[in-house]
């Protein structure tokens, strides 16, 4: 083979190898992107005005949750097939734990109504503390293609002047999902979280009015 022809062959081989390498890298990048789960939060707080007034500074304690809710997983159940089994979406997740997301939504909502909203570690003194325990925050299917979300919590209002329980209440909310999938669950769970925050504000406001 002539030197010129050999050089051309080697150059063509190098180009083919370079193209093949680029295709492999692009394929890996595409696969990595495709394998990344979709990440959700509750979205921005809705624009709204205060519907209740709380004439006191309230300490919002971080929301607690059972161990099965202490992760970023979006949980669902098939009530028609082994309802005691908890399942999670493999390709979708929360940006933080449901308890952390709900804590932030609570603080945003109370900031519209309370004299002040404080967090643990703030140097200012609060008159009351709100403790919330999240018992359920999941999606359930009564039959294939039909689902709803469930939010259950217990709330305790504590007088920090004497460290006594002022009131306690359980809340239970349900809502049908717009679609029977992970995005539908996220949409409905974010909505009931906002509704629960509104109901907690109204409850605290009514309890404190009764203490005057």
C-alpha cells in the first residue's frame, strides 16, 4: 500500500473511532438523564390574604412523621390488592421529606396571620408552640385508574409561658387525584397540604380567641 493511501486509511479509522466514542458518550449522557427521577415539591405558596388573625407569636415546630414517611418517596397503596403494602414510585420523588415540605408550607401560611412566626433557635420569645405530627400522606387506589390522596395529622397547641397543652385536634383530608399517577398524586397532595395549613390557622385563631 502506498504511504499516502495508508495515511488516509489511518485518518479515516481515527475519525470513525472518534465518532463512535462521541456516540457512546452521548448515549451514556442520554441514559443518565433518562434515569434521573422527576423531583417535586409543593410549588410556590399561593398568593392569598390572611383569613384569620392570630394576635401572638407562634413557634412552628418541625413537623414529625413516622419512619415510613421519613424519606423522599412518593407513597401509594393498592386498596384492591394487598392494601397493607406500601409502594413507592421508582421514577418520581419529593424534593425533601413530606414533613419538611409541610413544615415550610405551615410557616409560610402562619406568617400571613400570626403576629410573628418563629422557628427553634430563634432568640425571640414565642407565646405558643404548634406541634404537628403527620400520620399519613399518601395516594391510594380503590380500583385501577382511580385514586385519591390522604392526609392525616394531629396538632397540639402549647402555651410556652407555663408549658401546658392548650388544645389538641386531629385532621383528616382526602382529595381525588386529577390523574392516577405520580404527577396526579403530587398535585392533589400539595393541594391538601395547603388546605390543612389553612385549617390549622383557623383552628389556632379560634382557640386563642376563646382564651381572651
